């Protein structure tokens, strides 16, 4: 089974709060891959908005994204693209499902 890992720096000014977490969960549900966020010594299932918020990731934190499955690369790309384009002043960009 294919695994893809990527490290990102969280740029969202208010950190990983409900709004971006909800969008990440929506994106994650579009893929078969199991997608996990890792922050410090915690991990969270990307399909769970609550688990993502509980990470308490703040702006500037380094996060590791891991995906396992046939569409792992596409899943990581979609979430990374969303996080790279997110700003607090706009609605999150539409991400292909």
C-alpha cells in the first residue's frame, strides 16, 4: 500500500480552528486514503474535525501529514493546496474532490 508523508508549516493566523478543520475533514472524506495529521506528540484523523481542533495547532507550527492508500498522493496534495491558500478573510478555496 502506498504511503505519502509531507511536512508543512501552518500559516493560518488563528491556527487550526473549526472552519479550516471542517474543510480539511470534507476534503479527506473525498479520498479512500487514511490521512493523519501529526503535531508534536499527538496525531489526528483528518476526517474528524474535532480531532483536528484538539491538536491545538497554532500558526507557525510544523505539522506532518501522512496518507496511506492508492490515492494517498492526491489526498496530500489536496489538503496541502487548501492549507497553502487559506486566509482568514476569504472563504476557503474550493478543492477538487
